[in-house]
C-alpha cells in the first residue's frame, strides 16, 4: 500500500505447459470451433509486454482494468481492482443475489464488446467487483486477437464466461439458457451466430456425461453444466 492506495507488483512468470494448449487446440479443430483454440502463454518478457499492451489499450477504450503505474524489464506495477472475484461471489451468495451478479457479468461483457474490444481469459476468477460496484477485468497474458478475428474473440469471451459461471448457479439449465439468450441478443449478429454454432457442437458431447452420480472434480462439473446449458441454448434457438 502506498499513499493509501493498493498496488500489485506482477513479476514475469515461466512459460506454461503446452499440454493444455495442445489439447484445447486439438478439440477446437476436431469440433471446428476456432473461437476455442488454445493460446500458448510463453512467459517472460514477451508475455509481460502482451499484458501491458492490452491493459493500456483496454484502458483507452474506457474498460475497467488495472492501470499501469510502472514497468521495467522484470516486472510491472498496476492498480488493484479489489479483492473479491466474481467466482468467490457466485460461490458465496444466495440464489437471487448470485443470479443478479451473474447478469451483471453478462452485461459487462456486452459493454466491452460494444466498445469494439474483447477480453482474454473471461473466467469469473478474472472478474473483480470494483469499489464502484462495477465489474473490473484482470489477467491479460494472452491476446486472442493475434490469432483470430474480432467476432471469434468476442464469442470466446461468452463461452469461457459460461463455462466458469453456470455451474455455480442453482437454477435450471433452461432458465440459464434463456437469460444468456436475452443478453446475447444485444451482440452483433456474427457474434450471436458463432456462439450458437458452438452451442450446437458442444451439445453434441452430452454422451460423455451420461452418469447420474454427481461429479466431484470442479473441471468435470463445469464441463457437464456447460454442455447441458449449451443444449438448452440450442433447443431455444429451434423454437
């Protein structure tokens, strides 16, 4: 803390394992979903430069992200957005409140896209409740825009957000799909079409989660819920 304000020092990290990148890219190619292709984070100065560049660009676009205070060859300093992620909030709040917070996230994503921008890793853990009670975004170590078009990068935001949030909600999949559809309808048509096309392909994976017994691992829980919600979104489109 300095002069009553909290700052974050982010040091350079080593390169992440390529295993997740290879798996995700292989699945995206198999299902023909370029919006979900893997993006390798190389670490070091290159990754730091990517995050600093993206934060500055998003700040100029009037999106609530950390401000760069200082940078050098080894680390950079940025403002702190808060200490409560929306993943924590969705996990900790009652049903009606969690739905309200969830819709706050969806509205924030639409707002980002309305400004011609996109996020990076649009998971709920990277969305912070700012002191202004708005949604702030963090973690921009990769840049989807370097390997895919704008509408794909924006569709990617939707898919990652849905994956990381829907399993936290205590409401049926049909209602979740209806809420998603309501907010998604405010996007450009090409973004809507890409998300819905992905929904149809993801729904086809339902056979992978046939067991009735609940899954204990978080990753399996979130994937199963994603598939079920995408199936409802697919059915909603047919009506």
